[in-house]
C-alpha cells in the first residue's frame, strides 16, 4: 500500500466503480434466465419454491486507511486480495476527489466479495458466501503492544477516531436500501467484522455508532428498562461461582449468534468474544470481563430478539437468572 494512485487514475477507477443500487433480482419467468447467446435447446422456466436468497448477513468494517488507498486495495490484484461490495468515504479526506460524499459499489451484490475471512455467525461459517460487506473509511488502528516485564501480556495500543456524521448518514441510507432487497437480513444479522471473527479483527471498533443505526431501523439494540431489570436479578445472585458464570455467558453469546462453543471455549476465547460483544453493545468499557452489566445487556437482547431461547433460563429462589440445567 505504499504506491498511492494518481488523481487521474483514481478518477478512472471511480468512474468504473460508481455505485448503482440496482438489485438485479429477477421477478418473473421472462427474466428468470437470460443469456446473450442463442441456445440450441428450448428452455422452460418453472420457478421452485424450495430456494432462498444467498444474502443473509450484512457485515460492517473500517478500512484503517484513507479513501484512495482503500479503493486501490479493494479493487486491484495483490498477494492478499480483499474486496467489499461497498466503500463509504469520509469528509475532509485529502485523498477523496469529490466535494460531496458518494457511495462506491465495488462488487455486485449477487457476487461473492472477499471481506469476511474465516468467520462465523449463527449456524453459518465463511460469511463471504452469505453476506454483503461495507467498508467504511476510518483510520482506526492498533499498534503492537510495548515491551513489558516477563509474564505480562499487554494489550495493543489502539487509536479510534470518531466516525464522520455525514458518513454515518450515508451508511444508514445505504444499509436501509440494502435491507429492502434482502428480508433475511434481520437486526441481529447486521454485525461487525469483529463480531464474526474476534480472534483477529475488531472493526468497526468501539466508536462506531451502532445505537444510532438501530434507532434508524438498522441493526439490533437493547431496551434500557430490560437491562435494569436483568441487572437487578443478577446483582441479587451471589451463589454462582465465576467459572459457571463465564461458561453460562458463553452459552448466551452462542444463543445470540456468536460463533463460540460454550462447552469447549477456553478462558481466553470467552474473554475475546466478550470484548467483541462489548465493542458492539457496551463500547465505553470493552475489557473482556463478564460482569453483571454485560450479562444484563446480553439478556436484554435475547429477550428482545430471541425470547424463545430464554426458555432455557429461569429465575429461581431469588438468586437471579440462572441456567436451568
């Protein structure tokens, strides 16, 4: 990424990559199967009811680099090729060549972009096969941890700048447009890269305004009243040991959609997935600790979006919400 494009070159690429929100979905038999060449056989179209959309998830990323370099990385061949369906620039980026912000479509929605990696959400892995990816220009980055005393494991030093409000408005408009075409993308299936592969990724990071998106009808968020209600129950439970609390929380994470195995997950994995959850839903304190507030937020989300899964838990003996097994 050390050879930035000249403005003339990038303008050419932009002309080729400019977005069009055409969904390309076929709606009738006449358009079901098109081919520009003459066929040597007769084709009868009988649409099957036993099919579903490829797209089930929406994955949001930050680029960690400026617009010009992002566009180059996402569209040009390399030793480690990566792409996304859309790229959203930010205001006051010197490498951005236009006065107003535009959305750039880089891959057709019905094609597979390479943005999610070895990921998992719900019962699906390799989310490139099932998702639309949106890259958002933001120069968040993490540096390797400083040297420390033997035995210590310091965290990387991360810098998370605020997202541009005009850019976020554009992201909301884009995502709402996408949702009109893919009803299978439910609120809990709008996720960050860090949600689906927390071992290696943290984007879009703790500064991404998930709550604002949810208030605009994009993605999931909890009800504060439910959080306080669950928090009161959890604070009243003093009988559970820390290990069973962490293991139970891993179960709740899996119930929500995170790709963690609650039975085999190591203590480190539980912390990683907990931090990923906190980046999304409690960004002001993303420390990986399974405390009662984090637990209450997750229970409030399960109550709102997966109430049937709460049948595996119960309130017993005034000790709070515990596992039924």
